[in-house]
C-alpha cells in the first residue's frame, strides 16, 4: 500500500508539472515558456536571474513586450521627425542645423535669404502630406496631428502646428546633443536612436554588405549549402526616403535583397524557399499582408546617396545598387539607373548631394513568398509562428535590431533563436557593439557553448569608416556544442 501511495503521489506531481500551460500571449503566437525550452537554454538563462517559476516568467515576458511596444511608438516620433526634415528645402535643413545645432553661430546670408520662416514651415509640412503618394502614411500623419491636439477641435493647420511642436520637442532630429554625440565619436547617426525608440529603417547599404559577404568564400564556407526555410527578424519598413522624402512611399528592402542574394549564389531555389517574417511593429506586418494580398507588382525604389556611400566603394556599392540588386528575382523588371539630386545637402556644403536611383517592379508571386507575423524576438516563441508544431529554420537573419536590446534581452533573443535553428542552421546578424580590447574583431554577444560565432566579416573594416571604429559587421552564429 505504501508503494502504491508513493506511485500515486508521483503521478499527481507529474500531472501538475505537465499541466503547466505554455506562456500564451493575449494576441498572436505564444511566448517562450520555461516548460517548452531546452535544458541547455534553461542553464544559460540561470546567470541572468530571471524568474524560475513558469507563471512569473510568463508575466515578466509580457511586461517586457509592453516596454518594447512603448519604444515602437517613440521610434515612430523619430521617424516622423525624419519625414518632416526631408520635406523641407536644403536651406531650411541648414537653417535648423545652425539654429539648433550651434547656438550663437552666425547664419550664412545664403540661408537667411532662402530659409523658410517658422510660420511657413507648417505650410510646407501640410503641402508634403497633401501630395504624399502613400495613403496609409498620409492617414497616419493626419491621425497623429489629431492625437496631439487632444480633445481640442482645431483647424487642420493648427493641428499640424501642434504636431510640429511635438517633433521639435521629442524627435532626435532637433536635439543637438544627439547630433553632437554622433559627430564626436564619428559614428552612424542611427546610433542616436538606441535607447530612444525602435525604428523600422532598412538601409540599402546593409543589404550590399550582406550580399558581399554571401558571395565571398567566407560566406560560402559557413552558410548552409541549401536554405529551404528562413526567418527574417525585423524586415523593416522605410517610413520615408532620407534623400527624396515623401516622394518615395513606405517600402521594405531587406526581404527582397536577401532572397535575391541567396538565389543568385545558389543557396536557395525558387519554389523551394519558404520565407517567414517577424516584426514587433504592426504597421510592418500589415504592410506585407496587404502587399501579399494584392495582385499588383511591388515597386521597390533603390536610392543611393553617392557621397555618403563613397567610403563603401570597396564593396562595389554603387554597382550593386545600379546593376546587381534584383536581377535574380524571377520575373522582376528593373529600370535603368537615373542620376539626380538629394533634398539634403552634401556634408560641409550647401549643395545638394548627388544620388542615383532606379525602380524594381517585383511580381506578386515573389511578394506572396513572404509570410508575416507580429511578435517580439525576445518573447515570442519563433518555433510556433507557422503552427503549434516545432518549426526549425535553416537560416535566421536579423539586422539593425540587436543593438536596441540590453544584455538580458539579447540573452532571451539568443535562446529564442537557438531553439528555432535547425541542427546545422545559422543565425546571421550585424554587430555594432564595441570590439574586443586590443583587437579588430567584433565582441561575441553569446557564450560560445550556447551560440558559437563562426564568422566575423567586415571587409577590412572599411565599410563604416576608420578602422579604429567598431563598424558594422556581418556575424554568423551556429548552435554551440
């Protein structure tokens, strides 16, 4: 009888253990759960002092998710600041640079002669919105102007004046301390957004760097011979073009450029490649859902600022943008490159920067390859995006995202990614973290026994400025042993 009671007690305990529900999100795919991740992941997690109780761990993830959603909204304000800035003339651009960036510095007469006065700037802003070719972006801006007005029933011009005041107050564009910090350390202005808000930008030069890596021997040695299932975390959605402002509608580069590179290098085959997308921003996810549901081609605009990207010519950046990008996407129709001028000035000059642009018309069949999901890479269980079964990926790509996370959040993202990788799968990312002391290599952001860094590619550190800078590196991780 005693043994029977012990057996019954053990059975009851096991039942309670297995009855612990997974950490289910209020909407979308389920969260990571202590009851479903591997023992290796649980061991890796211990040094970060996270809740050890499944229910408390679930609550912690929900709080983290809400925190990131707040950052998404803050990032939107910064992107609208970019939009506002690029709708203005070059003279106004410099007018603000002098007024807000260097107090007391005399304003050149050419700017005084041509710069808009502050009461004219709101009218320029409204004019840009009125002719905006993207109805969703236009509606979003109108909605923001209404929200900042609160319950007041203001005329439209007054609403946009209030929105302009909010941008002056909150957007990094008008914060000289952020601009100054970037200049002092000679680094990409995008660093200014870290800790302020999550952006959805998809810079084309990142695509060029990754494409260059994929074509090299280093890339071919570490990437799988065939990628049939891939996940892109943070595919991004360019709110507006930094050189041509609202003339270019919202669009995403990364999924198209990655698929193009993989097909061109024989690492994937049309018809066999499945591409999932995960983004924390609902606007990004809806953009891809709408594009996939449409029977129209997807117009992708390739805009290259020749001056800003001169330092990247070791990668053949201009050739990539004008001739290479898109040619391996089945059925794509590529326009010829056209020279033009940016709305923004060249560095250290009042002249417009030279740009080159072309348009790719991408068939609907390519767009329908993408399966978008809303979720957070630190909390959403990547294995459950497609179904409740355990999905594994041959490759997971993630750029311009890890830089926003603190160490504990990167650990959670690493666990999530490792759990979702196939046995020989790879995690490909960029790394803008400070290099290891005394060397030029990027600092690994995971323990090698958990995710092992097998490639650190930076084209001799020339792609992002002086060699002493950390630069933007293409990093490849595999599951550690």
